[in-house]
């Protein structure tokens, strides 16, 4: 029964991702699919009636084991803004695909499982097995991707102005959690499979940083930000006025942004932002929610900038955060005034 519940929860999470449509990483969709398929395989194993059915169900359940370590690693890299060459991505997936192909030989050869014995307990059917050489290869890849994910996360912790430490901590926890569950299953003999429950829970946890990254991305708010991100600057805060990111143009106008830590309060020491924008932002936050966007200008070193302060809303009703959009209007004003 637990496997069925995990299967439907995974499907609901996949449906949510599909409907939400703003998560900026296709790898989460792949992870949801592998978890759902694998949970179905674990259920089929539990209700199997003989060794042949159990082996087939085991092959299906291994979709998760074969591909999820790679997918989780790619999700970590995406959140941590660690770029991986496409050629290397292709090679990694090819290796995992080869491992899964050897899994499909279970019952036909001894390359992955040397032996498999069928048993029935109160929790359902299960297999006891002895492992072949390719299972050792699988364990090596599992250790590799876990270590690589932790290294990517630790590297990103040194770049707190680019990556949220909270997001990195969540992803490293998920990585270690999944490996820990796998080790418990192999070191402590239990009739019940923990992986379906753990992987389904891990999917829900991984969604937290992915959705948060999406919500506060300019790319996910096209109704507010146009496509010319390099021309116009933007700065985004959550509803508690914690800094959630900005564009390169904003950094060129306000250099102190390169020192701001993600998901932390606005630093209060000097800087152009505190001089020109902070008072207006605080005034807007304290104003009644019916107050429309604020549009003002400021001048610095002979250039005139126009800025707009507005709210990021969910379903046009619930407050998610605030944004500031800055545009250099110096040339526009000069052209409007005409020759002196």
C-alpha cells in the first residue's frame, strides 16, 4: 500500500510541475518521471507471484537507481550555477544507460546479479541476491555523483553573492539523505524497501529551491520584465525584503550588489542603492497594498535613471516579493529636449 501511495504522490508532483510550468530545470521533470516509474516497479515487486515477475519488477524499479544520481547531480549544478559541457553530460547519461542495460540482463546473465531468490513476507514479495561485477560499477558511479554533488555545493558556498546558501544546504542534504537510505538498506536487512518513500520525499524537498529560484527569476515574470535584460537593470527581493538576485546591468549601476549575499537582508552601510533606492523601496513597502507601482528618477554622474518599484504577486493576489527595474533615460531626455 505504501508503494502505491508513493507512486501517486510522485505522479501528483509531476502533474504540479507540468501545470506550474515555471521551474527552470528540465532535470526535475526527469527525476519525477524516474521516481514515479520506479515506485510502480517496487509495487509490482511487492505483489509479484513468482521469481519471473519479481525480476521484471526489479528491472523497472532500477530506473531510479540507474539515472537519479546523475539527474540529482545535474540539478545541484544548475542551482549552484556550475556549468557542465554538453559533451560530458552526454557521456554521463550514456554510462548510466549502459548500466541500466546490464540491469535488464538480470535473470539471463550474471553480469549484474549472480543469483536472485524469491521470498514472500508480510510486507510483500522481495528478492535476496548476490551481486555481479556491474553492480560494483553502479556503486562506484553512485559514490562519484554523490561526491561530485557535495563538491559542487561546497564550491558554491564560497560564492554566496551568486548562490543561496539555503538552497545549497537543501540540495546537499538530499544528496546525503538518499545515499544514507541506500546504505541502510544494504547494511541492515529489512523486508520493506525504504527507497520509494525516501525518493518521493526527496523530490518534494528538491522542489523547494527550484520553485524559489523560478519565482524570483526575471525569466519567469515576463509580464513585468521584458526580454532586454542586459539593457535594463532589475533587482528582486522576497516579501521579507531579502535579496533574491539581480541582472548584470543593475550591478554596473550599483556595484555593491556584487557583494550582497543571496537571501539576506539589504546591507545598511552606504552604497548607491541605499542612497538612491532604499528610501523609496521602504516607503513603498510600508504603503497600502492598493498603491500602484512607484516610478521615479535619480541622477548620478551626469546620467539620469528612471526606476520602477512594484510587487511580485502570485495569482495577481498574494504577495511574493518586490522588484526594482532601472532604466538609463539620459539619451531619451536629451533627444526630447533637442539641441541646446
